[in-house]
């Protein structure tokens, strides 16, 4: 009898999320017994029963793995209890035995909710989470697929913008670069890896774990200008609560949040210090830059998708696939699993002690990054 599984891309897209779908399909084909249902449009597709059959023998899986966006459609809808129950009924009614839910901590909460609803309804439905988030804020895994690509993009962009600012310093003294990161500063730290020499950009870095205050920011810019002759500042989107007036937490995942706090900050800097200041918002290209995904990130994404199919084949449920730590940059990617209830809806903050402005990149972070993708 054919076993039917499903996969849903439940959160926002990432540069390598389609590689997880490709890995899942390839592994399902190798298991020789599976049909795969694709849930269209994230959680909306679960609630509305928007299902389609995915070919496990499609010849273009490597092409699919490199595609930007989310081949099944994505979104950030947190279903309520009734919608979770309806989703389980739709899946089991379609003959689905197990589902892989790809995404970040909100998506892992969705996965846990599906597993709990199935158990409460006494319906057989295995649920496995597949990590994906450019924010790298999932607990239970060494790293999240998508972060390495987004971090590499931010780092290279800041390096290039720093060189540009250095050349334009007679005309423009301050440049403020906003990166993604509502509640955590992983991408801000990755952008800071552009700094190798004393005067290299970025000169100041602000993360939600050590947020920016105007009282501290303006003097820090003034000091950095005296020291370097120009100043490039990296600001995570959630690192300036005085300007955004918003707490960037999980409760906001269902609505669009406007970025661009650096635009307000640039005006305030110009007015207060009399400096020519330009804001730059890197924006959604950070999570769309599939064309520059490092091999490690694409491999990680493929592996977690494949391991999810393997776990479902083994009868597992209530787990999230986890990427194991690496000994060095030559170590192969390997997967294990952690209980969903240990990670669902929880946030992995930057564990290093940061101070506002972050003048020095933590050595532990640089070492960890170099195991993923060596930085020259």
C-alpha cells in the first residue's frame, strides 16, 4: 500500500527553502513507497485544503533546490484551535500519514499544534518540523538553513558599502545600514564580519539584544567619526525600539511590519550632529538571495528535508530535524532531531555578551561562522 506524506512551507521564504522540498522529494522517492502532497500557500493551504500532488521522480530537483521564493507558497498565519482541527481532518481525510512543516519558530509552533490536535482527536498523523529561517533564531539546532546565505549577503553588502563610503567620505560622513532581525541580532553580527582591520566598516553594530538608544547612539557616532573619519553603522530592524515603537515578537508574525527605522535615524543624526547621513535598507533581498547561497547552506537545507522524510518513514512524530555542530569547515553536514515542544514558539537569541554599538565581534561567533563558511 502506498504511503502518503505532505510538506508545507509554513513561514516566510528563505534563499534555500526549496532545497528542503527537493531533499524531501528525493528521499521519499528513494524510500520507494511514498506519494507526496504539497500544501499550497502555507497554513492557509492547510485550513482551506489546497493540496496538490508532487512528483517524487521529477528530474529537475537540483534546479528546484536553487530556485528563490517558495515553490509551494508561504505565509505567516497562526491557525486557531478550530483551524488546526480542520487542518488535521483535511490531511487525514486525504490519506496523509505524516507531514513535514518547514519554517522558523512560528512554524514549529504550527507543527506542534498539528501534532497536539491529532492526538486530541485520536487521529493518526505524524508531524516533523524542518528548520528554516534567515534569523537563525531556532533553538535545538546548530544553525538554521537560510541564515548562512542571508548573513553572507549582508556581510558582502556591508563590505562594499563601507568601501564606497570611504571613497565618498569628503561628501558623506555617515551611512546607516539596516539588516533583518526583529528580535535577534544574528544577521547584524554576520554583517559585522566585514570588519577585519581597525578602520574597516562597520564601525558600530546594534542588535536587539543590545539595542540602540538615541542618548547613547549620537555620542558613539561622534566618537567613531573622530577615530575613523567616516562611520558606517549596522542596525538590526528590531534594534531601535525608540524609533519603531514596536516590540518585534512572535505576536506580530501575522502582519506586515514596515522596516526603515534607519531613515528616521539618519534625519536625527543629521539634525543633531550636522553630518551628511545616508540610510540604506537591505530589505527582503537578504532572504531572497538564492543565487549566492554557499554550498553549505544549500546542503544543509537539502539534508534537513531528506531527514524529515526519513523520520516520517521510520514512524517518528513530534520532532524537529536538527543540524549537528561542525568540527571544522570540512565536516559533512549531519542531522539529528529534537522534540518539537522544546523549540516551538521559542527564540534563540545571540548568546554572546553584547554592548550597544558592539565594537568587537565575539571571537566565538567568528570561529563558529568560519566552521560554516571560512572568512578571509
